[in-house]
C-alpha cells in the first residue's frame, strides 16, 4: 500500500478494516501508510467495524469515517480545497 501511494499519489487513501488479528502490527502498518500518505500529499481516512475507540486512539490518520456518507463528506472537503 505504501508503494501504491508513492506511485499513484492519490489525494485520499481509504482503509476499511473488519478484522485485526494483531493490533500492535496493525498500528505499526497503519503508521507506515500514514507517513507515506502525508509525505505524498494524501489524506488517510480509516473506518470499519474492527476500529474500536481504543484501537483508533493508538493510530495515526487524518479522518475516521463511521459510514461511506462520512467518507464522501470528508472527500468533498479535499476536493473543495484543490479548487482554491
């Protein structure tokens, strides 16, 4: 995923997580994705049933979206910022 961010340079990268077998590894992996997103000018949005409040507190991300509607709203703010 880090390579994809570097190569494709998206403005928004979304991760939806439904299962986390190893929370420590997951937090480390998401931290690497967050840094890649930040370094390449992308926002990292996360969501999914597995992202409990306690897990989210350990993670780095730009936005947490409970629903796809929340993601759409967040994406519209990014789209709006590019037009300025």
